[in-house]
C-alpha cells in the first residue's frame, strides 16, 4: 500500500462529519528524487480519478453511492515547493471534475 503502489486504492471511507467519500493516498516516501516522487503521485491520483469516474467505486465500495468524493493525500514527510505547486494545479483539475483534493503533512494526519 502507498503512493508507490499506483494501481491500488490505499483507503476508502465515509467522513462521518461531512458525509463525503474519502479516498486516501498514503505517501510515506522521502523527497530525495522529487521528479520521480511527483510522477508517482500524479499516476496514483489519476488511478483514483479513473476509479471514481468509471463508476467502479460504486461496485467496490457501495456506501459511496450518492456521495461527493474527496481525494486526500497523507504525506509523512514535509513537502517541497514543487509538490505544493503540483497540488495547486492538481486541485484545480480535480475540482473541474467535480471532486475535492486535500492533503495533510506529518502529525496533521490525525
């Protein structure tokens, strides 16, 4: 599980406070190779988007029916400026698709 396993959804759940179906990416990689890390993250996000947009999520996780969707990234390590820029751009694309992108870093995950 994690960002390096790009063909898997790490965690799916319903946020009890908002009712939004949250698909979580667990990113525990370091940032020694920023370019490779960002490519893995992009690929993982694309898999999540495809999973939602294709409707596969509804058969895999039936509580998701009729809900809004959020992709959340939980970073273990502090993120560099290049990642912040990437997340800003990705957030716009994901919002245009009708979904949300959020993230947390380190201890903020809990």
